[in-house]
C-alpha cells in the first residue's frame, strides 16, 4: 500500500495515518481504523476534520456517547473558530440521526462548504442517499 510507504518515509506525517485510516474504514477494519485515526489526531491536535472523522467512526462503531461528546466539542469550538458544518453533519449521519444530519448539511450549504463537492462520492453519506433531501441538496450544490 502506497500509504504505508509514505509512513515508512515519514513517520511524523499525520495525514498519511488519516488517509490510511479511511482505507481501513472502507475495508471494515475497525480496530486498525481507530488506531490510525487516533494516531493522526494525536499528531494533528488542532485538525478539526480529523477530529470529526474520529467522531463519525465512534458513531458507526456504536460508541454513541463518545461521538456526541465530539459533536459538543465541535459546537463549542465553533464559537471561537471556524468549524465546517459538514463535519458535524457527518457525525450525525453515523449516529443515524437524519434530522440533525440534514440540519448541519444545510448549514454547510449556506456557508458554502468546500467539502460538499464530495456529496456524490463520500461513502459516509450512503445511509442518507435515498432521502429526497439528499437529492435536493446535490441539485442545489450543482453536482451533475
């Protein structure tokens, strides 16, 4: 795997662990995903995207309280600095809370979140794709 080569060359590059965590997550390798996401978070403490991805991972792993704790943390931080609303929404998707997920995805749309360009390809959004609100959001974002 190319990411392993990157890590071998530079063990202090947090995004390599983050990306590898994503790969493991897509393969259903949850313990390895947690290991790499936690490592990335440890190395990039102020990276809120990594933090939110960890929150999503907790949510899909059934660790609801930990996922909600990260949501609360991100909401609190949003009073002091920019927190991409998409990131909060993705944790709610993982929790199966469609109402809050769409509330935050709408906020992401209003703030013109750059991450919305991945709506059609981000596998974390699979649980809400069949909802008519998702199709409407994709249309409004302008993704063909």
